[in-house]
């Protein structure tokens, strides 16, 4: 039997593994059972990159939040009724946390709003959308690493099929129309025949218009976090499902070439260590060809948080200001350019690269990313400590900054320059 916990640790980025450790510690302190479920387990078994970290707690999940926020986790959204939250941890790692629950309600078409009640982990897995997402691993001391697969999702993965778990799956949660297409596209699976029929019936019944705003918000956010969101969006457009975001979001209103350029620019930033995980930027790229009034309606339809709505609204103007600064005196020297861009959110840098083709602006951004940022990794930290300068002291930090600025201005070109400048700075500070 595979050691799934070991496999996850070996496959995850260290920052992702640290999130799992933090959740385990928080759950143990609160005395609740914790499980890693859904995407991470599916992708582990299927050999895909592990990106989704979805945690389920047997009991009230939100009581873990105070312990997590003390460790620099940020709450993006939460639902008190469902005891669920979306979190962002250091290094841009995002995760969801929710209470294990079973959903009860009369069957459609007479169904009213379903109610969620606390449940066991197995009940929670059985209520989910597709069998490949109804798999979990225990993170509890007595059963850590135990695989839970009550709906035989591993077998469906072997067949590369998406199978809905319930007859009314798309009816009960219409957002699964979008979610199913997203998984189908990313995993390169196909719908199991009965699921394909349910999907088509739900589309024809007009259920797209009944998606709850909070569900739509979370699904669009997850699309934006895909490795290739453009492919998912193309598949959704083919199924006429982007109308859930905006009735006008189709055909010529979708900027596929712009999204391709954005992906390329994102790769350039990522190669320099800058991670762009901005939902407002994704929405801007998605809706940039819509009329301003409809862009406002999209923000309202998705129930954007006030801060994100403000960023979304002001992105074009902020990019315009940055482009002006980059083309002027504020970016005229290496030091000024570094100071300007090092205090700029990465999503704004990406947007300027995308929308302002001026040779001067593009060259300065490339210099920052490819020349000046890497210099930060060449500072004489070890040498300063060897010379008796204590790490972390004000003098240590000051000397590093002085050396860095000298590097920016081209005063350190050879190993001899490096040694001479370091000696000069240390002696001058005595």
C-alpha cells in the first residue's frame, strides 16, 4: 500500500508542505479531526502538479482561523453558516478550509435552499461533485496517511472519466457545470455517459442563471489559478457557459491573443521570482474588452470584496501611472528603477509589460527582472559575517544596502572590485 503522506511531502513545494504542518498543529490543538481532500489527492494519484489544498475538519472549522492567522495566514473569504474559509498563506499559497457536512433538501424541482449539517468525513466525501474529487487522506495522529475513497474515485481516474455522484448533482449546485468543464479540460478526461447526459440536461434547463454569486465567485477565482486558464476559458466559451459571468462575454469580447501575451509575461516574471496571483488582474484580462458599465456589473455579480473591487477598478489607471514613471526620470537610473519597481505589486508590472509596448519601458522592465533583481542574491552576506559584522544588525543591513547600490550603479564588475568595495565599506563604518 503506498505511503500517501510521504508521496505528498515529496511532491509538494516546501511552502505547501508547511501549510499542511500548520493545519495539523492547529487541528491537534483544537482537538478536531483534519483531512486533506479533493484536488491534492486526485492530482497526487493522477501524477498531476499538486496545486489545490483543500482541508476538511470534522466539527467547526472556523475555530482554527485564530491559530492560522497568528502564523501569517490571511482570510480571503469565509462563510459562517457553512463553516468554510478561503485562506492565503506566505509565498502565495492558497487553501480552503471547511467543515465536514452533509446537505439535506427535498429533491428538485420542489427543492428549497438546502441546509448543511455537520457530518463525518465519509458523508462529506459522498456529497461531493465528482468521484475523482471525493478522495481524502487522514492527517490525524492515529490514522495519518490513510486513504479514504468511498465512491471508488481511483477506479474512475484509471478510466480517465468524470462521474457525477448524484442524479441531481448539477441541479443542486449549478456551478458544477463550470467546474466540470474546468476539470475535464485540465485533466483531459471525458464525462462518463450518464454524467454527460445530466450535464446537457442542466444546460438546456437554464440552470446557468441560478448559480449563487458566492459559488460563481469561487469558481472564477479557481479558474484564474489554473496553470492554463485560457484553455479552460476556451472550453467554457465553447459550451456557452461564460454567460454566467457576463452575457456579453463571448466571441469577439474575449481577448485570446492578450491572454496568451499575459501568460508569456507571467513566465518572464516567474523566472525572476515574482509570483503573480492576482484575482483582480485575472478579471481585468478576462473582461478588458467589455464596456466599462458591464465590467462594473461583473464585479457586482461576483460579489467582489471591497479591496479587490477597488483594485480591479483602478488597475488601468495604476498601470498608466507606472508606465509614465517608467518612461520618465523615476526609472532613469538603475537605483531609481529598482526603487520604483521593488515597491510595485507584480500584477502591475505584468500589466505594464502587456499594455505598454514602448521600447524604453520594456527594456527597463527587462533590466529590472533580469539584471537588478538577481543582484539581490549576490550580496556579501557570508563575507560580512566573516569580518565580524553580526547578521541582522542595523550596521549589517546598512552595509548590504550600500554594497547593493554600488552593484546597481556598475561599480562592482570584477572580483577585485568586489573585495575592494567590501573592505572600504567595512572600514568606513568603524
